[in-house]
C-alpha cells in the first residue's frame, strides 16, 4: 500500500466497498477480512480515516481500477483519457 510505503501519517481513504470501510471494527466477511486486519493495524499509529461512498460517487476510481486490472490504461503526462475525462466532467456538474 502506497500510504504505508511512503510513510504517510494523515490519509483519507474512500471506497465504495461498504463492508471494507464499515466493518473494520466488527467481524468482516472472509473476502475482505485480511485487508481489514492490515488496515486496522496500520491505522493504530497513523491519522487515517475511512469513508464509504456510493459507487456513483466513486466512478473515476472505479474506472481507473478496472482499466488497471485489464492493463488497458495508458497514462500520458498532461492528458486525461477520454473515458475518464467524461466521468470527471459529470462529477463536476
């Protein structure tokens, strides 16, 4: 995790995975339990906050993650891919 590697002390995490965000204090579904345990340990010594947002509020992150999983994302300095550009424009309106 970049926040751990870069030793960031203050971080705000947002995710549309409600069980991951809201279940860090309770028993998690097995699919996210290992991640939740790691997050709880890291957060003990850092100023980290965790926020859940609806998928519609997280479309840009979801789009980027999907492209990265499929290795279809080419990033160019100063250039936003067309699919992402339309999502960002809609978020601003």
